[in-house]
C-alpha cells in the first residue's frame, strides 16, 4: 500500500504547536490606525508598521480613489511589456528626490525589490557579506543570486572587516548587505562606517531602509540621511508599505544602476506593475512626509515616553520606533500577548524561529495618545509583578 506523501504536514504542524511556535492570522475589522477593531473589540494597536499613521489618512485614501478612477484598478501587466502610467514614473522621481539619488525604480513589494536587485547585481563569481540578522528578503535575494554568501555577526563591523580581509580578493564583485533598522530588534546599522568599509574594499553597499524611510533623518529620507551619507554612492532599497502607508517597494541609486535593473531584475521585469491606487497613495504620502515634520516629532516623543516608563524592564537595545521587550521563553511571550489583548492592547509575540529569543514587539506610532502608552506600561508592570519576571 502506497503512503500518502502529504502525511508529514500534520506531523510538522504538531511539532510547531508543541514548541509554542504556531501562528495564525487575526482579522482586523476597521481602518488601520493607533486604534483598531479586532474580534468586535476596540484595541490600542502596537502591532503596525504604520509609524506616521498615514495608512488610514483621508488624503491617501482620496489619492488612491483618484488614481483608480483615472487609471483603473490594475496595471494589467509588466511595465516593459504592457507599458506604465506617468503616475509610476512620478512616484519614482518623488522617491529619488526624497532619497537625494539620481533615480529610483518601483517594485510591487519591498520583498521583490530585494530579490530582484541582489540577484541582478551579483552572481556565482561574486561575494555577499550579510548581517546575520538581515531580513528574509535580503537573505533569499542572496541565495537566488548564486553568489557566495558569508554572514557577519550582527552589527559587528570588526567581524565584517575581518571577513573582507580574508575573502574579498577571491571574488570578482562584492556586495555588503544590511538592513538599516532591524525589524525584530529596533537597533540600527552604522551606515557611515559600513560605507567606509565598502569603499576601502571596492564593494557595493546595499542598505534596506524599509523601517527607516519616513522615520529617520531630518526630512524622513532614512538612516542614510540620518548618518549624513546622502549623495554617497550606494544602493538604497525600501518599502512603501510602512511609514508611507501604501504598498510596494523601491530601489534608489544612480541612473546607471536603475537603467541596469530595468533590464536585469527579474522580479521587476516579470511582475505586474504596482496598482494605480497604491502608486497614487504612496506619492501622496511622500508629499506629507516632507511637508509635515511634526509627525516625526510626535512619533519620537512617543518612543521616548514609552522607553522612560519601561526603563527598569528588559527592553532590547533600540534606536527606532520598534521597541521590544525580551521574554525568557515562547510560552511567557504568548501569555503576555494574551494578557495585553484581554486588557485592550494588540501587540504580537515574536518567537523562534523568527528570532533567537522570544519577545513582545511594540511598534510606536505618531498617532498614539499619552494615555494609550500609559495603559500599555501599566499592564506590563502588573504582569511582571504577578509573574516575578523582572530578572
């Protein structure tokens, strides 16, 4: 009797459940924002990457509606094959202006931007040096490229330099790849020092600004701007789906780079273009980011308040609006997430294998109110008193 070749799936799911690693989707029944409706209840939302509170902004909604009325609901094909709308190009030029680069290219997601860019610029004769905590899309882009990939210790530039000294001369091209803000920790890459190493060893530098765009820097351009590296030759990748409140990804850099990617990035060439609605709303979001710096001021003030209230608790090092509370095991993280939800706070428990150590991840928004931050801090303090987990 032949065996069912799919039996392994149930066994694997059982293992996931036993390890407290099982995850499921929760349905939100409202507009995005600092408060959402979940399971029929109004909850304070600390689970969103909508750092500036733009995803539910009326101006972005109207921009999406206007673009849909003018250009339809879908782009109908890849841009090279089916053509694009001037709106796509206008968004790219707006991104390039924000990032202070010569040009930009918009992808249908940040994940696709990383896959397509990395696999296009390096190959089997090349080397990638990658921070060990880089996002999945950066790691999978490296795999897809066929390049030799070596991970260096998280944010350890000395380890990166040592590995460059040992390996750089063996390969044709080399790319140093890093997130600028690490999404599961909230800590940031020292972009200026990374670029110096890239220049010293004749490497390309790729920085993923997904969680930094709109948030970091004087104009919200990201960590590249924050560290005073605007105008430096490097490759900036990011997303339109977080602080910019829309959907899609981008690459910003030199005109030559962008022209090359139009001809060689498979996840751009063979994918339907971003919808008019997403394109229009993202363009409007960039205009708001540039004209309303007070949103970033409110965001950073909220980050400061929460960190002060939780100063005696095991927060992971963070220099961003991502604030993580370390927990000893997955079960404890799930317990705290459930406790928070029962008392009106939505915040996710992040567990292995996504991260090496369990945690609750709080994404702070500009639109959070002081009383909502106070509510969060009060519940956490009460939880620690009850569970005796201060140490």
